[in-house]
C-alpha cells in the first residue's frame, strides 16, 4: 500500500476509503490545490511528485531515486498536470535511471600536457611569490 495518495490507471486515489478522482476533472484541480505530494505508479514508470514554492509561484516536480542518486524533473504548474505529462516525465526518469552518468576517459597525452603546464606555472609562481612556502600545482595561477 502506498504511503502517499497515488495515481494509477488514469485516476488519483487520494486516501484509503475515498473513491478515485479523474485526472483533469474539477475535483482533481481542487485536490491538487490543497495537497503537496502524491505518487505516480504506472509500472514500470514510477515517481513521487511534490509541489514546491519557487520564485514566481508554486510548481510541481517529479522525483525518482536510481543508482543512489535522486533524479528530478519539472512537471509544471498545477494546470499543466495531465496524464500525458505524467507519462512523458516518468519515461524521461526511466531513461535517465537506465543510463547513469559515465565518466569520460582522460587521455594520457592531455594529462601529460597538463602536468608540464602546471609545473611551469608552479616554478613561475614560486619565483614571484611573497609566500614562504611554494604553491602546489593545484594553487598555481593559470
């Protein structure tokens, strides 16, 4: 059983014992004006939606945790929340969670070039520095 009110099969299930509310209906818009969170569940597409105060007003965001990272996508203002929007954002989150960031390999030629540049800068900085300790390559001016 979900901890939050949830959307499934095209309807909002606000609480145990309450009947479903059709997305886009006047009851839907009344409900989202009064609440700040719900879950979207359309297997395998899932996320938690939260309403947040930002400059310019109240906006909804979708959150999903994947590979130890919290992914976030903009849903829109309350009037923008439709089933199609939920499905689109859920698919974006699934694609993002299936393709985690990959580190780009560093070529040996670029690291050798950086190494020679940084040691030259260190020597110049030491010669003109009023400090008693020489600068490390990380603190040297570029």
